[in-house]
């Protein structure tokens, strides 16, 4: 079993996200709620790079009583128990993406429309490790974010060429 730490389901990488969240909530003496479960399931169904506002809109399709505060608290719990990663991509909004069971990846971020593209490139990873090793640096984690304009935005409005 892939359990680490104290052995609860939130530490078991093979446990379902629902089981990990449930164990985390129980361990902290919090209450289980259908709204929290619905928010978590909706988040995982949406995929990645979701703002709280986007999640609220989607959740309220099923239950109009879900509050913004409940969504914020649920996303905080998902991040604390390792099921979601909170990310900032320079637009002032926190976006969340599922963390459990996902391979490392990097991001291309369009500064015009906000599109976020995930990519993985083994050569880039190898070069980063080589640079760190040359400097005697032990990497614990990293993020690579490339900012620019996506193909759609470039085609819609090409940059002016200055003399």
C-alpha cells in the first residue's frame, strides 16, 4: 500500500479522492456534508485550472444554496490534504488543479485570453536537473510557467512591428 505518514486514508495515495477527503475531515473533527462532497466532485469533474468563481457557478447548477464561502473552505481543505494545488498565474486569481495522481507538468499561459496549456517535456526536466547539479543545488520542487500569447490570440491581433 502507498500509505505514508500516520496511515489514514488521506495519506494513502491509492485511496479515492472522496475517501482521502473524508478521512482528512474526520481526523480534524469537521462535519461531513453533502455540499462539500458535491463541491469536491464537481471540482474533479471540471479538470484543472479552476477559479472558485467558476466552481461556484458550476456547483449552483445542481444546488443553488451552495455559498461562495463553502466553496472557498472546501478548496482550502482539498489543498491541505493534497488533493488540489492552488496556483497563481499572474492574473490575480487563485486557480486550483487536481494534484493527486497527476504527473508533473508545466504551463503555457496566454496573457491575452488567459488560456492555460499543460505540457511535459523530458528534455526540459533533464536540463533543469543538470543546471541544479552544476550549482550543487538540491531541487525540492519547481514550476515552469511560460507567459505569452496563444495561437488564437496571435492570429486575432498580431503584434505591431516597431522600427
